[in-house]
């Protein structure tokens, strides 16, 4: 669909290693702005749950876990047969609904209500809510808007969320832009905790920042972040409640500040160890630490966030993670980091965050996974 003006929106998660993470926590401080969002999403879900695709039972199944003191307990009704292979997932801020985008074989978005014990119930009798070939989705912090980033790397569609039913209503089309230096490869779209802006990772196409009006759902491009080289790509993005943006890719971990117009300015670049292969990124709920998931060597790298976004590598880092780690997330207690990768016996691992940000594995054999289907993950807020 054609875009409207410069309401361009962003790239998307790669099909093979879709990120789909939406874990939050006692989530954000909105800096006292007049347009700080209210907590939406249509319900008051409780519990600390993780939903992970790429189940050892089969490519169409989700594994669901309840987390208690770092121990994973299978949630009610899992493994859950979706009937299709998931490519991306997102949960509303109040933990009422889980949205799952299927892969290109069916090309649709489905919805599920989250019930007692983390159990899922299909919305609209299991009929697809949207017919669209989606590679990444994210939900605004007020719970009112869902953005579906098309796998074609050219378009994105916006939907309003009906809080009482979870059904989606088409709102607007957008055009994806990127740096012409390299090929645009949609990787991930991510909202800032404040809801004032969102960021998109576009692979060799760099990254784009868009301001967002929570009252109207209107977005506008403010900054195009160029990689400067066709051989350099940005694979993952995240943002903290102070307005700093973090991008992870082949050039390293970069930090950008944002001003009142949500324009981004580079603050620092921290190179990676050669061969790490970072493809995922997560910030802890206190904005004190940032972690990258390194697909090539199966590790997590941790950094302490200092003044003005300055990064210091943690002395105990890197941490051994699952083989070919493809997705990271944080739980709603703010205590744990989750890592999902490809392994026949330990594809999903849990790490406790220590007092200095160091990670300690608490569960290393949650489930088996298969390299032939993508891993996506969603955590309650």
C-alpha cells in the first residue's frame, strides 16, 4: 500500500531469526511530559510469563513458562499448537492480549487473550485478525496501537486495538525508508518506553527514528541513521526511559541521544569482539545495563550504562548463552534476562541480574529447539 507523506515507518525482524521481544517490567518513567501515555491494553493481567516459539514439539507450537525465583514452570495449556509457524509476537502493556504474526506461508496476524496461569484463548474464534505478511510487530506503550512491519521491507501498516475485545482495526499505511548506501533488510521495530518515538533497524539500510503522537497515532521520521557502508548492518534496537537509543550491529553497539523533537545524535560507539555476531539487544528495566545476544559465538555481552549513555564492559562478560542465541528479553520483575537460541536440549535460558549487572544462569535446559524454524519470544510486562 502507498505511504502517506513522510509518515514513514520502519524495518523489521529478519524472517529466519525474528526478534519478537516485548519484555518490559515495572517499565518506564515518562519524564513528566504532558503527552505521557496512560497504561492501556484492555485489562489487568498479572503473572510473569514467557512465550517462546521454535518448540521441540514442532514448528507450529509455542512453549509457555511461568517464572518463579528463576525457575521455569510450564504455563497452563502448553505447549500450545498455533497451527502455523510464528514470525513475530507482541503483548499489550496490561498483559491482556498476545498478538502473533505467522510466517510467509500464511501471512496473517492472530490474537489471543491471556488468562489465568498464562493460558491462551484465541480471539475471534481463531480467525486471522489481519491478512498481512509480517516480519515484526510492536505495540505502543499506551496499548492503543499495533504496528505491523511488512516482510517486503517497503511497507508498514498501523492498527488500532479495541481494548474490550482485542480486535484490530486498520488505521493507516506507511512507507519504509532506509539508507541507500546498503540494501534495506527489515530487522526490528521498537517503541521507546515513553511512547514519544520508535526506532527501526533496517540491516544495511541503517536505522530510522520516528516521532509518535500517542493521541492521534501519527508518526513522522526525524532521523535516518546511516551505516556508511554496504558491508555494515544494524540488526537490533532498544531505547530507555531517558530517551537514549541503542543500536546493535556489525559496527558495534552504538548509543544515540534524542532531543525534544526526537532527533537522534550519536553519543558513542563500542566495538564488538571480532566474530561475536550480535543480532539482539535488551536494556534492563532500571536503565542501568544493556546486553547483546551474539548469534555467532552463542554468548551475551553486558555493559553498564553510565552518564550520558557512556558504556563500560562488564568484567564478567561475555556470558555463555544458548547456541546461536537469536532473541533476548527481560521479565516483568526486572530480575531476569531471557535468551533463546538453537539447541536440542537448552534452547531457552534464564539469567539473574546481579547487583553490578553480572548475569548468572539459573536455568539452562528449558526446552529444545530446531534450527529450521525461527525463534521469536514475548514476555509479559
